[in-house]
């Protein structure tokens, strides 16, 4: 029999996230070290070819070009480093995710009806129109010109080999992020609070890992839909599939030039946004019919008033 959820403190929610960030940061450092070792002589040559300096001024003059060369090399392998870091976080998040699915843990997510496998097609369709529509909205609003870091990040991601993009950005990174932010963080929040508060909290933290304002706003909206997919379908597979679909469509559409073609004409841009909004609305309505799960359904036993309140 499931026991009633105990009120939890802040570390119950934030602890896994801190560990996730620590592992990710450490793995990035290790990845950068492995990238730097084969290019060590190239980096030293950028500073004059010697590590012996006669004065501090000479050292400072040599260090700047060495640093710039190292950054240039790191950027060439940024996707590979990110993929390695994401892989290193999966053992932790998988363990915590499975640990949270003990039979005696009471969580509204576990009471949800599992959607039939053919209905996951609606998730794929929604991912396609969400990705294309969101990218056209960004182009239409010209936000990329307001925030140069967005374009810089895009240049770095799409400069890697396409196979590396598919594996790293299309599969590994979405899986790692879903395990952490939906599987662990949203799942733990859902034990203690309703759907909307849990989705907002987890989506806010999800948006924080993205490096510029445009991606943060995009990730916040995406995070809410990912939480919805998880709860509506009763399985983390739904949010993983949605996230992978969105990333894959973005990579393939960019490689094929589809997004560039759509955004080059104001007419195509306007028609595309309206079309994606219409198709997205139709698909979303069908997703709502995929199961009888009501978003925000509460089945928890009320807590005694004398228990500690924990993180609200």
C-alpha cells in the first residue's frame, strides 16, 4: 500500500540538481582536458612557442593569445564535450528516477493511466509543429539580432559534424535532461504539490541551464509542455520522445535548409506560423483525448497539521 508523502525540505528537491550540475561541470572539465592535450603544442605556439618568460609583462602578452587559441579549440569540440558531460549525468539521474518509483511512494504521477503506444504519434506530430513554429516566431520577432549570444550558440552547435549533432544534441542531451528535470525534479515536486506549481518550478530550473535569454524563454515554454506530456501519458517516455523529436526536427530542418527557406519570405513566414498554430492546436486537442488523466488531479492523503511544511 502506498504511504502518504512526507513533507520534504529544500534539499530533497535541489540536492539532485546540485549533484547534476557538479557532475556535469566536472565532466566538462575532463572533456576539455582531453581535447586540450592533443592540441597542447598548438596552444603554446600561439603564445610564441615557449613557456619561459623574462618578465611578467611578457607572460601576460603570451597568455592572451594562448587563451584565445584554447577557447577556439574548445568551441570546435563543444558538442562532443556537452555529449560526454550529459552521458556522465545519466547514471545519477537514472538511479534517482528509479528510486523514486518505489511501490510504497505515493505520487499522483504513478496513479495516471498509461496511454496506448499508437497515441504517441501525436507526441511526434506536436514536436514537429512546435519546433518549426517556435523557430519561425523567433525569426519573425528578430530576437536573434537583439541577443547575439543566441546566434553564437547556434553557430557552435551546428558547426559539429551532423552525425555528432544527431547523437549528442538529438538523443543523448534530451535523454539526460528529461531524466533530471522531468523524471527526478518534476517527479519530486509532484509528490508535494499540484501539477501547475510542479511544472513551473521544474521548468524554471530547466530554463536556467540555457545560456541566453531567447533559449531560456523557449526552454521555459518547452518545459511546461514536457511536463504536460509526462503527466498526460503517464510515462516519462512521452516527454523523452517529445524532446528528442523537437531537437531532431531542428537539426534536420537546419541541415536541409528548410528553416532558412521558410524565414526568407515574409509570406512563407506568416503562413507557416499560422499553419503551425492551427495544426498544433488540433494535435494538442487529440493529445488531451489520449488518456483519461486529468492534469492536476490530486489523490494525496491530507497531511496532519503538525507536520513540518517543507518547501512550498
